[in-house]
């Protein structure tokens, strides 16, 4: 069985995958965000997902803060996206746009629209100059956080046997790792 964590990666994308990267996860979030689903039975019926898998995903979302449960007063709980969960909406739109272009042979099966009727899109935009940027023009650069996490990892690797491990991951019990490229990419700066 594949693990859920990417301990050897110092990367926010890896941390996000640890939270919402398992099979069914983004589809559950999609249905909560766009179809207004809140009940266990609604998710199960629409996705045809095994109840044990759905229960595990929903529990993980609540534990991770993507969803919260509300007691409906009839003994049943409903699941609602939090602000953290709603922040996945642009990710789902971007992933759908990629899927429409590269994996949907017959064309887009659904479109995301605004209340005015216009279609939603995901655009890369520079926060400094406001320019819309093509994917090929984006570079990645290490931050001070990366240097700190790399130093912590190096200290753990060099420590003598028998010294307790420190945990610095997104979830308790995960170690922070290093995001490494075997050869420099032309658009990377010191990754």
C-alpha cells in the first residue's frame, strides 16, 4: 500500500498532497464545493465510493481542517467546507482545465461559471507587475524557509545513532525532507 506522506520533500505541493491527494479526495471536495453536497449518503451515491473509504476521507478532511461537521439535530452529521477547504476551488478549476485540454477526448464535460454566466478560468498573474504569465516563464526559487528546513534535515542526518528524531512535518510524525533535482532545470534558481 502506498503511503500518504512525502517525508523526503520540502515542498508545499507535497504537503497539500498529504492532505488532499488520495484517490477520491478532490472529487469529494469538488462535489461539496460545486454540487452543494453535505450528507454522507449524497457523496456515496454520486461517487459510488465504498463507505469505509468515504468515511476515512471525510474524517481526514475534518481532522485536517478542510471540512467541519454540523449536527443536523436528527442524529446525522453533515460535512461543510471550511475556508481552508474552499481554497481548493481554484485548484479544482485548474485541474479540470488541464483535464479538458489533455484528457477529455470529447471535450469538456462540465464548465465552471460565475453568476453572470461567464466561465471561470485559472490565470497565472505576477503579484508585482500584474502581468499574465505563461507557465514557461515561471521560475522556482528557494526561500529562507527552505534553507532552514534543509539545515534541520542535514542536522538530523549527521546526528549520532540513538539521538531522538525531531518532527517538523505538516502532520505530527512526519519528517521534513528535501526537494532535490538531479540536474538543474533551466528555469530553476538554486532548487
